[in-house]
C-alpha cells in the first residue's frame, strides 16, 4: 500500500538515506524537476538543491542524524534538469531503528513555484510603483496653521477638479475624500505633534465622478522659533498601479485551474475571521473519490474538466460570506461562516450529493464519488487551523470507512 500511495501522491515524495542519497522518488517529484524517475534516483539531494539553501537543509539534516529532532520543514529552491529554479515546501520525517539511529528519511515536497513567481511579480510591481511615484509629476498643497488656509497647486487642482477648476473650489478637500478614508487623510497626527511627517493613501471623488486612489506625503514645517507653521504635502494618482498590485495579490491567492482560493488565499482569508467568531465557523474537508482512476482512464484534460466542474458546483452551494478552496489535486475545503451544527450538516449533505452527480466530458459520462470531514469551531479551538485539523481527521475516517460518505469530527 505504501508503494502505491508513494507513487500516486499528488505531491512530490522521496526516500533519502542517511548520506543524503535519493533512494526513490515518485513521479510527481520527478515531474516537478523535469527528470525521469530513473535519472534522479541515487542522486545526492545536495546536487539538486540551490547552493544558497544547502546549508540550511544540511543543518536540519544533521540535527536529525544527531537525534535532536525527528522532523523538519522548510521552504527551499531546487534546480530543475534545465537548471531553472523550482520552489518547494519540504517536510521530512525520520524512520529510526531500535537503537534510535536514523535509517531512512521520508520527504514530502509541495511545489509552490507558481505561487513564488506570482509573489516575485508582485514584488517587482511594488518596486516599479515606488520608482514611478518618484519620477511622475505630483500635485502640491500647503496648509497654513494660523489662517487654516488650504492652498493647492495648479497641478493638484487639475488632478482633482479637471482643467477648468479653480483654487477656491478646493479649500474643503476633506469633503471630497471617501468617508472611510477620512481618518487616514486627517492632518490631526501632524497638528497634534504626534508625528512631524507621514505618508498615507486615500480615495478622492474627482471632477468626472470617478473615485481615484492617491498617495500623499505630508510634512510639518516650523517657523524660526520652532513652532508649527505649515503642513506641506505632495499627492500622486496611484489608481492604476494599485489596481495592478491588487490583481497580482489576487493571482497569487487564486488557483489557476478552478479560480478558487488556493492555500495562500485560504491563509489570507482565515486571517479575516475574528477569534470571537470561531464557534460559528464550520470546515468541510473534501476529497473526490476515484478521481485518479478517472484521470487515468479519460486523460488529464478530462481530469481538469472534472475539477473545474466540481469547483463550480461548490461555488453554487455556498453563501456569499463562505469560501471554497482548492488545496491541491482533488482536495477541496469549504469554510462556512455564521453556521451551527445543524446548518453545517445540511451543507455537507448538499456538497456530497452535488459531487456524486455524474460528470460529462466529450460525450463520456464519468462517475466519481466524494468523501468529506466536517468540524465546527468549539472552545478548544484556538484558530481556524485547529478546526481544519479536526475536519481533516474526520475526512480520513470517512475514506477509511468506505468513501462516498462524511464523518463528523470528534
């Protein structure tokens, strides 16, 4: 059974001896690095590890050999066969003999290359945004503390009011700022002396009725006696750049095939759930049963079509404040908000019925099933991750007990 599970695992797996030699790798790991399985077997793991990550990996490896730890996990870079870089999350467990000596290392490698590429693109976009803001023309304004007079530059007036606007129309700039951003735009921290300079971003409804994002640098100027005299500011329109950043953030958090949240997106989403709401959070962990057989029988394109269809069905079953996640392969999660035990049970019943309906691909009728685990937040859960762990255990139990069913987490 282990040999079969090892080979068909959706993530990369490798068996490593105490010298660091790869005794066996599964097809997922070989594909991740662009090798045939035979080509990479008997290779030292250091030979496929990015030089900058070898020391960190070896340090943990030596700690296992010394008996200090039994497992470790880390992000690392691998060299593919074509010498390009693949990114993975490596998790290592150790098998020891009766004397406690390490005999075998079982490694699991999750390919996060797409996520890393999206993160790098996001970082580059942020760098370009900063550079563009330094090079572009910007509007200037000043606020005289004694007279409370706000004086915008001609370019700032045009940014907000268009070419026909005049200065006297924009003394009450605060009324143009989006209501939810007025605290960020306020000059109070500067006028109170809490800070002498600040940078903030806010939205302004401009002359054509559209809402634009602006970044504003503000600084307090003192008179000859050291007393606050003026606040000066520079403003630049960052609407397009901000939209690009939001797009890249979404791309890094979205599964490319199904459009659902991915693991990174799930982590971002659960951070928005207050700890006080955990008792009303339900987690459904879901696996498609016999998906691999269908994938093998009808091809990867059919497998992809099944995953897309399954994702669509799950989307239709949840409410607007719920979330659906593709965790990888044929594994999904549904995060239910403002739920209770009875409501969640009805939800998981609907999910299984929907997943068990037939799938069509190019005239073929494909039948697969689904297994699920359900958990509701309780007093013992300190985070959404705790609920996920219990739901995952319930899913494992459902698969053990015959599949095409669901189990309630203990």
